[in-house]
C-alpha cells in the first residue's frame, strides 16, 4: 500500500453503515490483489474503515495494524455484528488508548476514534495475531485461517487417502498446506498448485510446502473462470463459511470448479461434514462418485471426471 493511499478499507463494511471513498485502498487478505494492511508504512493513513473479523486474536491484530498505520489524529471506524465481535470492539480500542464513540445500527456496533499520539499494546497484539507456528499444528499459520492452531479433523481423516496420486494436481482451499504436504509425499506427483482466496494462507503455505513441484495462487474460486485445466487430480477440504457467515454453496462451487479443472478420467478426493449437501453436485460434475469412508462427523469421497 503506497503512502499516497491516505484512506483505506478492510473487508466489506455494509454500505448503509459506512461511507467508503471510491479511492480507498482495500487491504483485506480475502481480496485477491489487495495489498496487506501490515505493509502500510507507519503513519501513512489518514482514515480507515474496518469490517472487523469475529476472531479475537485476528480482530485485535487488524485494529493494532490500523492504529500503527494511521497518522496521529487519523480516524479509525470499526464495525461488527454485536454477536460476532461487535460487543467487544469498544473495550479493545480503549485498551489501545483510544477514546471511542460507539453507536448501534442494523444489529452492528460501530466504533469511531481518533488515533492517539501514543497507542498502547500494539506490538503485543500484532505478535499474537501474526504468522506463527502453533505447537499443536506444527506448521506456519495465522489467526483467521481455518483451524489455524490445531489439525483439522476432516483433513486428518482425508490425509491417509491421498497416497498414490500422480501427475499434475491442485489443492483447492489449501489453507496452510497440510493436504498438499501429504499429496506431495508421492513421487509420482509432478506438480501441485495450492489455491486459496486468503493471502495469509498462501503466505503460510509457501513457508510450509518447500517443494519445487509446488506452485501457489491466491484466487477466488467463485469466479466462474477456472484458473487451471487439464489436471490429473484435485484434493480439497472445501469451506462452508465466508467470513463469519455459513455458506453451504461454497463447497458446491468448489466441487463444480474441480470438475472443470480436471481432464477426463481425472480424480477428485475430498472430505466434508456429514450434513453438507454435496452428493447431487458431485453426480452432476463427475461420471463416477464413490464413498471412501465416514467418521468423526465427516464423509470422504472419490469422484472421477
């Protein structure tokens, strides 16, 4: 983010609640092509509007980075649904030394403040919410990623079924790269593209997957134009949340994209929560669908294009 971008926006604040200038620089990690808030020089912003994330460590990281990037006297406006972090916003900003004006509208808490000359506790919040290696995970990760600090049960269930893959493939919604590491254990895999909408996931995966066969791509798979084609295999633990909101159609989109990326006869192996309605779209996108197993609230599939 250049120092000339004096106004910034993080995420997608509701237009009815925030007047976001058209020239405001987007800095959400979930917007492909956006430059990170953490890259903004100290004191380079005059105003920032934030759709605050629901996770405590992630939210405090974003607020601290925003205060760091604001010039003294610059304005910060942050908002979130009351039940998804909004009720804590005021106290969190006050803990940084801000004097906050709080309002409520459309079930959201909206907090506005002026950056103090000497905010408190920014470094600690940035360290707690920044890239790190949680001991239970054993990989580089960051608060805000799915299952950021421990192995995900669904991925753990799928990993034993990723042996024997060969050729060129993709890991859709790669996260920190746990599935990719398992797939690349096969010497028959010639290339694997790790794809995620989250810039933080791609950064973590680059650190975790140190393999010349790996390529990395930040992309939104809801885009109807598939970024790859002619692949031999696809692996995935598709998401069913978009930000804080559940969106069951996301996994269905991932399955359709996998079908469009694979060559005829290519294979897709995936895991999903047992309650998610993926069978119909699997049958629409693939010629043969087989159940690989079920357990711990998850179901496994192999689908042949």
